[in-house]
C-alpha cells in the first residue's frame, strides 16, 4: 500500500542528477523553530482576546472576523502561493500576525478589525505555503536519498507539528510569568507582554529568511506564471473547484472540518465552561500549557509512526476516539467538583484533547502530501478553507448554543469523519491493488 506514494515524483528535475543535495532537514529545523517563535506569541495573544479586549466583545468579534477572512482568502491562497513561491508566501504571511499583535497595543475597532481582516489573508498564504514547502522538501529528501516517501513525510510533519504544538506551552508560560501579579487587565501588564511577543515574532520572521528556496514549480514565481486575466481566473478556478471533484478530497473534508471544530471547541468552549469554573481565569494558561505539551509530544510520536495510508488511518482512529471519550465524559458523567479532582480533571481532559489535536495535525498534512502530490497548493488550500470555516462557525454560534449541544455536534462530526477515512482507505487500497493485477 505504502509504495503508492512512490509512483511519481512531485517535480521532474533533471538537474538533481548532477547537483549536490540540499540539507533538507536543516530547512525543516528552521521552519519549525520559526513557526514556534511566531505562534507562541500569536497563540497566547489569541487566548487573551476574550479576557483583555472585552469592551463590546471586541476580542471575540475580532476572532470571528479573522476566521471568516481566513476562509475567504483561502479560496485564493493556492494561486498566490504559486505566484510568490512557497518560501516568499511564508515570509509575507508573518506580517499579518505581527500586525495583529501590534494592534493589541492600542485595541479599538479601528485597529483590531482591519488587522483581523489582513491576518485572514496572511494566515491563508502562510499555511498553504507551509504545507507546500514542507511536503515538497520531504519529497525531495526522499528522492535524493532513496528513502520511502510516506515515512519521510510523516517524520517531517511530526517534527514540524511537534514544535508548533509546543507554542501553547511556551506562549502561555510567558503570559503566566508576565501577568502573574494580576496585571492581565492593566495597560502596563499587557503592553509589556505584547512587546515581548513582537520581539519573538520578529526573530521568527528573520529566521525564515534563511530557508532555501524550493526547487519546485511554486518557487519559480510570477516570471513563469500566466500573464493574462483569463489564465489567472482559469488557474484560480482549477485550484478551488477541481479538488472538489476528487472523491478522495470529498472523503477527507469531514475530517478537515472536524479538526477545525475540535480546535475551536478547546478555545471557545472548554476553557470557558470546564476550566474557568474550577481553576479560575488564571488556570486557563495552565490548562492550555498542558494541552500544548501533550499536543507536541503526540505530534512527534505520530509523525514517527507514519509510513503510509494504512498507518495514517489507524493513528487517526486512535486520536479521534480518545477525544470522543472526553466528549462522552462531559456529556454523560462530568460535573464541576472541588478539591484535588477539581484540578486534575480539567488538566487531564486538556492533555487528552491535546493528544487528539497532535494526531489530526500531523496525519492530515501527511495524508494530503501523499495523495495530492501534483496539486499541493490546491489541497492545502482546501485544508484551510474547511478548517477555518469550521472555526469561524463555532465562534459565531458559541453564544447561542449550550455545551451539551456542542458536544453532540462534536460526536456526530467524529462519526462522519472516521467513516470517510475508512471508506477512503478501502477505496484507495482497492484501486491500488486493481492497478497491480
């Protein structure tokens, strides 16, 4: 089954026979560290929005606008990444996160809303660029060193998502340290915190400049791109619409949507309904640090275990089912309690939810990298369209539905997602073995 990933190289590059192979692992180390520096700042800033920017629900509405913008711009992101090249798209994308955090130094409708809209654009290209860059680097590394592609994709995704997931741990510990005296609601406390975050983001952006340019078609930039409006529209239409006619993508979309739902559930529901009543507002940082730590560890482990479609299926089932246990626990048995158990239960749930998120992040990226080698930009754009749309929906409906209703939605989404993944595995395996006979 895993040899399916070996059939056709992503990019035909005759010069690879005579050139010295690049240090591809170096690029993954740089990419992972740079994203950690940027998102430890953004992730913690996002967690603080509903606490710091409370006037007129500015923080919550800004996040809703952000993810709506993210969804819309993701429709165009694949074309932008093709024109800029994946490395340039990643570097440009960092500016949106920098501007959003800077807007928090003087939060108002005139600063936060424009920053949120622009961040939606920046996020769409940075994530499509990241998925394209990492996957093409993995394919090149496997080709240069005659390794199995599925294993390399899994290993590279495991390292990246392990570093990325630790941003919740590092960022929340920084917030806890700087706001430990209860200065979270004061101008001086948040100003110092956001200045530290801006320094971290600047270092991350500088680090990204040391990435090698990708050899793939995406890095040729606009010089080789179509030059007339009709070609632009045609290319965009293909990027957005063509994947939706691929049965493999249709079967993956429920899992993509669920990955967004479960992230938004943690940010919007879990912290508010489960953590805060027992641990208080300061406990949110500790719970999210626990979530991030287990997310990171599971990302590294899941990446190491990935070798192809069959292994991805098993790992996804495991990650989704452990999250289902938490949802059933909350729906059927859980009640707020005091004492030691009142502290342990929310932290335990945060750890389990982090395990599931680590699985979904690594396995979705690996799955798209293996199945859609010839349209990486388009497939990763679909990932962000459905993921960000799901997150936006949760932010907007959160004030109007109960925790129990949300839990039922999550369980239904898990069932639909796992059914799609199982059918996908059976279908692809059947097609592969038919082609071999």
